């Protein structure tokens, strides 16, 4: 599924008091009446007496008519009482009434646990349509906050009637580098000519000095191109009017280019586009904002971001191996890195030692590289070209089977990107787990409260003869901090579920890290305070070791390193490479791995998002991998509606051709459609058959399987892709989608 809409408020400084606000529990930016929303406030480096204001606004903020399970004041007061050293004082003003505004104050004996604000939206909070709720923190007594808000839309639980006007921002947002282009698409359905909405750009990167093009000019051009008009209202906002010539099939498409080398050193800035004040009162608004964070990629000096590469990865005794050290960051600063070799190959298995190899490497650029044999440390200067290579030869008589090289930072500002590589001498012996397998996604462990599907559910899907299941899990539930120990309780519960499926039921399990390139809402990256790529490597190495220690049948386990990464394609390709190499080098696992693409891993946008040109460079030392795109059949491919667009099955055509041309394998990790017996979803009966015909038959030289999204016991009854029946004992009929999936269920060993 697309990334839940999350906005995180962070200070620009890395020291001092730091305030953060994010979703602790939610199905995303869109939630239904009757569901619980929980928000988490954390305080880093608190000082005695520090305080923060917290309040809510929007149409759903009112507490009339029992809209919520508890009042704002009671919720905040009860949460403060749960802690040591925390008080809450209602405190409003003319703009923010005290009934939903107050101050949290933290004493010297504050227990350090996050503030969690949780309550349930009552049924009948709203009739047809949606109501917005915004929760804010601001006015810190110390420290600073980049202005922002956590927003969500609360909708009624009835199915959207056919013909209802809908609006959504379909762009995922996320982190971009200086000089990159942001891309916003406004997707609509059943729009009425004359409907208007406002758009406003806010936050620290809203300043025109951060961008090459003018905001108003870009919106005017985007609107004119599809039969709409744009009128300037203020310096930061405008009015969009949907004209008679506008078609839902050709949505408004806005782009803007951020300036290169514009941010200060290692900083980031946030920019939000917010849409509001729709003139059509019947409009259903499923998302009304998108956020981007601009990352400084022009630091001076730029530290080297080291990558190690050996070639070939499957040499034979007597072959020459080339060792290449490189950095793709445009190095203007120096740094040092420590080399280590591992596996069962030692210096005796080569014509020269590791020390001699690295001495030779340094000698290729004596003015820029130096090697210390006492510490195995290679140092590069600021004038290094960014790449250096040398070779050594495997002894013809070697009996070694595995040779690894690993890097460790030795200071000097160096960053590790791809820190491992491995050679399987004589070949890895890895084999693909199957020729073709179809199955389901079993959701739960990625939800806001870490839910584990019962054996009853797993038995149900095994009796349907599905041979593969994808098990999403959120990073934070397995490892709360980067490089930390695994959470034993959660990890054991998750592994127990996977093991039941693999060992007891004898089926294949895709372990999916469902975290959108983030840990605790901090992006993976190599600049500033971002989560380093090696943290992802650390998580996967520990998780593989934990599964092996629990005697999971690893021949039936497939690793899905990251669900729908939100990095740029070039960056994600390197981070995926780092993770693959680390798992191969640091564990004995040679089973299949799957690599997703950026921007929702969208099959239809595989080339648009540059997954095609970047991921084609990815390699697996064990040569046992597939790429995992996702594709939904609704109007914009976002997976938010049960209806299907005409010819949406063809969205996999381009990526199929790409894979065939480049000799790659594909697995459709997420695909779904609504119940085609429901009015408005009739087209799904055509589209699901055609897309499954493509990937199970016509194009099975490229496609090796798929997993339907929407299985698991925790989906609500109104979820359009819900696959589970209301009972698992056969007393109630299967869902329409289950009947259709069984028609195309396939397993080929």
C-alpha cells in the first residue's frame, strides 16, 4: 500500500531540547469512524521545566455530539497522570479554546517515556464525506520546532456511493535532494465543472528562493494544461477552478525544481502543499496535503561515501578478482576506512596478502591514498578521484568457498554505503525457491499496535492452497533504535508466525520490512541526522540470524528489504545493494531476496520514477533475486478505492518489457481490486482477469508470482480489499475476491 501520510516535526539542531510528533497508531491519513488514533510526542534532551503547547483544530476537533470517546482535556490530563514528572494545564486563547488546547510541562524527574494521545472517533461523527483533524505542537519553552502538523481525514464507514466526487493528492511526498524535481498529482473522480479548491504552500522551504520556478506560474501552467484555471489569492496561495474541459482521466500535474546548493550545511527544510475550501460540499477528500523534505547534498567538504565492489562474485580457483573502492558523492573531503576479510578464504588462498593488496591499491594514487598496515586503514585525501581498483589472484588449488571484504569507518567524516561484498568461489549454489507461486499479504505486524495473525488464519489460507504469503512488519517493532538489539518479545512473536507458515504448513514466506525507508519516521540517508544505510544492514543480519536460531526453514524464506522506499531511485539502489551484500557476506543465507522500487514501487511508473535505469545496476552476489513492483487497479493506481479503471490491467506492460529486455524476474508483491458485485466496481471483473492472465500465463517468462493485498484478520469490514471471511470455519461464504483468486491460483516448483 502507499505510505501512510505522516508528518514529523523536528528541530533543526541536533542538540538541545528536541520535540517530535508523529502517528503512533493509525491506518494512515484516512481513517474511519470507530477507529482509534494515537499520536506520540517525544522529548529528547529535556531540561527541567521545559514545556510545549499541544492542540487540535479542524472540523473534527469539536467535541459536540460526543464525537470522541473522551474529551481532549481528559485525554491529555489522564496521559500526564500516567507519567512521572509531567503535568498538563488547559490553556487557550482567542484562537485556540482551552477545551482543546493546553501545555505539557516536564519536571526534572520526568520518566522519559513518550506522551501518547489516544482516543477513538465515535460512529456517526460525520455523514457522507470526510472531516479533517489536525494536531499541533508549538511554542516550546526551549528548543525549536520546524512548524508542522499531523493531519488526517475521518470518513463515515459506508461505502462511497457510485458517482460521488472524490479528491486526493496521490503524490507520496518524502525526502528529496537539492536540485531534484518534486511531482504532485491531484487525482479526482466525478468532478463537477466549477468546483474550486485552494492550494497553499507553507513551511520553511516555501520560500521562493529555494526553487527555480515560481510557485504560482507552475500551478497556472499545470491547470491550463488540463482545462482548469488558477487565480492568485495571496503570495503563498491560489484558487484552482475545475473547468468544463477538465477530465478525471487527465489530472492536474504540478512539478517544481529545487535549487542546487541552496541549503546550509547538512540541514533540511520542509515544504507542504495544503488543499482546502472545496466549493463542492459533497466532495470526499481522501488526502489534502503533501510534504517534502529538502536534504542538503552539497556539503562542503563532502565526506566520502565508501562502497566496496569485488568482481566477479562467483570466481573459480585461479581466477583474478578485481577490488574497487569508490565514492559517488563527489568527494571534496577526506576520510579513512578499515578493511577486513572473512569467509573461509585467507591470505593463503591468494597470490598476495590483504596488506599487499591494499598497499597496491594505495599505490595507484599515491598522492591521494595511503595505507597503514598496522591498522588495515586506508585513508583518502580531499583530491581523491572517487574510485580506485587493483587485483589479486585466487590460488588454483584453493578449497575455500567464500571470500568476503567488509569496511568499517575509521573516522575523518567517512560514511559507509556499501560496506560489504562477497565472492562465492565456485558459485553460491543458490537455487530459486520456486518457478511460480501465487498467494496473499497477511497484514497485522505493520499496523500501529503490532498484531499477529492467528494459526487459524494461516490454516485457512493454507487450505485454500496458497503456497506463498507476504508478512509485513514495521522496523520499529523489531528494533526500536538503529543498531540496537532486537525487541525479543516482538521478534519472537513475528518469527513464530512465520515459522508456523514455513515449517508446519510447508509454505513460502516473504518477510517484508514495511517501513517506507524510515525508522521512527527518520529517513535512511547519508547526510545530517538521517538513519545510516548500515543500520538497515544491521537489522536484516540480526533478523536472519534470529530466524536461523529459531530453526525457521530458511529455504522457504524470501527477504523483502523495504516496502515502497521513499528515497531517490539512485540512493535506494545503493542502500538495497548494501543490504543484499551484508546479508550475503555476514550470514549463511543464500535464499531469494526481493528488491522494491521507489515511489510506491509502482509498476505503471517504474520508468517515470527512474527505477528502470537505477535498479538495472543492482546485482546479487548469490544471483538469487527478483524485483517486486506493486500495482493497483483503481483510477490512479494508489490502492485506495475498490473500483477499477478501464484497461488498468495494462499498467504492467512496460515493466514486463523492461524485465524481459534486461533478463530480470518480477514478483507482483501487492495487487488488489474491489468486490465486482458491488455497484461501481463492475469493471474489476474485466481487469482482474486480464492482469492475472498476463502474469500467470502470457508473461510467466518474466513474472514468478504475486501476492494479493488485503488478507489478515485485522482489516475492517468496509476495507475494499478485505479478503478474510467473517468466520474461518466454513459457516460463511468466501469473499468475491477469494473466489476469483482461486481461479488463478498457481504453484510450480
